[in-house]
């Protein structure tokens, strides 16, 4: 008797569940297809099945088309912003790589009054002549990255003031590149201030800090800045100072 009641209960539960899924064929419990596509064709006529398949493949073509457009846009971006695989200068007798070129020349040909050693006469360009006396832009940029990693924004606030430091926090990649480029090619500290959009107050602050480091007055600067000085900031300051940066 007990077995008969259990069997009857199982049958009733089976029919109850079947009724639920028949009443709600689009139930959110099972949705193996993209949003907007229904599974009626699994139980309905072949006509409905064919109609579903047509809409499915039309939908897929739209997705594939979007992917193709994205790929095309990416290719266009690469054309507009090519990445030039510079080989670097291997021959020690020609260590200077011409700007925007793979050509290398000897140092004595830079700013020697005879154009043409580099394409577009860039060997006589004023910024090229300045950069030749400074640390390489790539090395300055690496130093800025490392200094930020070790000391955070407080070091850049100490050097450049709060306004520029906040901008650096918001867009580090842009500003590290901009600062490295400005240090590399700016004729003097005033030109550097123009390239980095410094206010007159921040420029005066930066000049004072620069002079403190150059004079070796480390007792007048915070401990974290003293660490940065010993980690390479002093070397950068001296290179800039010797190349006329403070003129």
C-alpha cells in the first residue's frame, strides 16, 4: 500500500513539473540561446524551426560584421600610429640614432654646422643638439616610473607642485612621457615650464628645489626626497645643470 502511494506521488510530481514548463516555455530557468530568441521550434513544426534558424544566422552575421569593423578600425589605428621598430645603434663609432629614423651617426656630426647627416637635417635641429647633451629620453622616463613606484605622488608634489602632481596621478603614462621629453629637449627651465604648463609660482618652486639639490643642501629637503636624490635624481639634476638648463 505504501509503495502504491509513493508511486502515485511521483507520477503527480512529474505531471506537475511538466505542466509548469509547458505553461512557461520561455522560463528564465533555462535559456540556452541569445536574448530575444525562443526555443519553441524544439517542440513545434519544422516551419518555426526554419524561421528560428534564419533569425539566428542573421543575428550571427551582424555580430561577425561588427567584429570585422572593429578589426578594420584597429588596422586603421595602426596605420595612423605606426610603431617603428628602431634597431638602435650597434656600432660604437656611430652611437647617435637620428630622430624618427633608424640611421645612426657619429657624435661629432651632431650640430657641426653641416646639415644632411640625418634625414630632414635633424642632426642640426636645436632640440637634437640639446638632447645630445642630456640623458636619453627613454632613460629619464624609466627613472620617473621608478621614482613614482618608490615614492608615489609626494615626490612629484615636492618637485613640481600640487597642480602638476595631480595631473600626473590622473594620467601617468602621458605625463611621464611628456616630462621625459621636456627634460630631454627643453632649452632651459623656462622652456620646460612652458612644455609642462607650469604656473609662475610652480616654476619658482621647481627652480628652488633644483638649486637645493644642485648645491647638495640635503638637510633642507624631506627624507624621501633625499632618498630619491641618492637613487639618481642628483645625477639627472647635474646633467641638466651642465647642459644649460638653468640659463
